């Protein structure tokens, strides 16, 4: 088993898995100058649960040293358990296991509902980040006493140094991929993404059905009777131009059919450009920058980021323009909120003239909204923000309380009170 020592680190490792069982190659030795094995808040929560459970700090210190020197072989993760062989002072390694309870169906329902409710949560998960807002939804992160160690060594410590070493190395895996934590709690990555896709599609279908106007028709009997008579009845009145292009059909994977993502992109692109031509007679694509066009393409793809193929779309578009998938997801939310003008509001702060901006704060106070802090074209609160666009519209933004992580939400409105009311769903 020693031949694997010095293998690639967690980010370079390509795990073998069937969605319910993932095996990661042995992690390379690593020294942590600050003594911390985890860099993310959820990885640190895992380490804290271990350290608060331990009965002997000396065993923890030896386990951390074992982990740092690469004594932990390949790690296998499955629902409710993490298993590896750990080398100690004897020639034969010890089989070491950490067990934890899995989440029940109700817990996963709460987690999925919260994750699918906001595009920034989905974008963060796809960018291997866990939003703090999901921390309180369910018992996803381990608490003291949740981690139950077991080892084939004769040491009866709780945990022994081998189990502690496995825990510290597992924290490195969690840092790189939070879906490892989800698997520990009982759900695989593909299973979770499929469920998020289903919920997103159901929500999109409900929105499309509610917004679709009745379509004028001619009964087939009248049309057939008229075909044998003097002439067809007059055509129905011309349909109004819809507010936005329609969503294309879902193209399920088929080994004998073209790539479903390519078909979806082609259909979405055709619908978007046809809608603009129909409404304006102009091509809006020619004047766009490469970044704007990438955002437009991603925004035209329904449910982008939820499946493996659409995750690749976000990754490839972002990488081609030296951006992150989260940058692209935030820009897509702004584009869907207000097109090119919405993207400009996201990326270009400016100094508006006196007038509407100065009147906005007293208007919000009169409507019983809390006080907002002004900065250039922005009014910011604890978790809500309004931005005045150069088009004279107010754009709503939202962030988790105490974090400067603003995401476009709601529909733009010429009235700041109306924009904030739409954002809050009053």
C-alpha cells in the first residue's frame, strides 16, 4: 500500500465512484504551518466536531502528525462512513473507520428546497462552496458526538491516533468537494443534481404555465368545412409579441441522438434571437463584448448549472474569459433580471445625478422599510440592496445578512418601493 505515497493532492485526484461510493487516492503529505488542516468553514466544522469529541488531546496531536506525514492510505466514502487503512508503528496498517448518521428524507427535503430556491445557492454548490444559509436548514454538518471512530488497533482511545489521522485527512477532501460531505450524509452527487434539476424544471414549468396567454384557435370542423366551400374563415388576429422568448423542449440523453446540451443551446439561441428580431428588427448580438455574449448564452440556457453537461457549459465559458463559474452565475442572474442593462448595473457603479436617487431614501422610510446606506448608485441594508440603473430603473439585490455577497433578485421597477416590494414578495 506504500506505493501510493506521494500521490496527487485532493484537487488533482480523480475519484472512482458509483455515486454512492467514492474512493480517493492517497493524499500527499502536507504540513500545515498554522496547524489547521481545513480551509473552509464546513471543513473546520468537521475538524471541530472531531476535536470536541476527543478525550485525549495527545492522541489528537499524534493523529494530526500522522495525517501530515501521509500515513493515511486511499479513503473510501459511502453513506454513513469513511474508511481507510492507516499506517502506524507496526508493518501492517490498521483498518480505520469513522461512522456518522445519515439524514432522513425530511432533512434532505428541507435541504433541497432551500438549495433550489435561490440561484446563488446552486451556483455556490456547483463552484464547490456551501452557502452559510444552508448551515441552519438541517443537521448537515457534524456536531460533537456525531463522529464515531473505530479502528483495528489495540488502542482504546476515543479516538485513537489512527482515527484522528483519518478525520484530519477527510477534512482536506471536504475542503475540495462539499459533495463528499453530502455523500457521508447519505446522498450522492448525481442523485442530488438530478433532484435539483427536477425541482428547477417543475418551478420553471409552473411559471411558464401561469404566464402563458390563451392562444386563439379555429376549430378543425370549421376549417375542414370551409376547405370544400367558398373559402377558409379569416385568420385569427396576430399574436402579441411575448415578454420573453419561450423555453425549448427538454432533450433527454439518447446514445443515437446528438448531444442534448448542443440541441438545447441551439434551440434556446434560435428562440432568443427570433424573439428580438420579431420585437425590434435588430440583431442585439453584434455589439456585445465576448463576456456579454457568454453571459447571454448561459442565460438563454434554462436551468444552466444543474446537470453535468450544463455544469461543463458554465465551467468552459467562465474559463475561456478568465472568470469563475460563480462570476458567470451571478452575471446570468443579472442578465435574466434586466438584459444588458441589468449586467451593467451589476458590474458598473456610477454617480447618478440628484433627483430620483435622493428621493428614494425618504420614500423607502415612508413605506416602513429600514434605513439604507447610500454609495454611488446603491442603497444597501443588512441583507437587501437597491441599485439605480442608467435606464432609470431600480434593481433589487439580496445577500445573506452580514455578507457583502450581493445577487440580483426580483424585477426592476421605476419606483424603489415597488422594486423592494417585488423583491420581498409583499
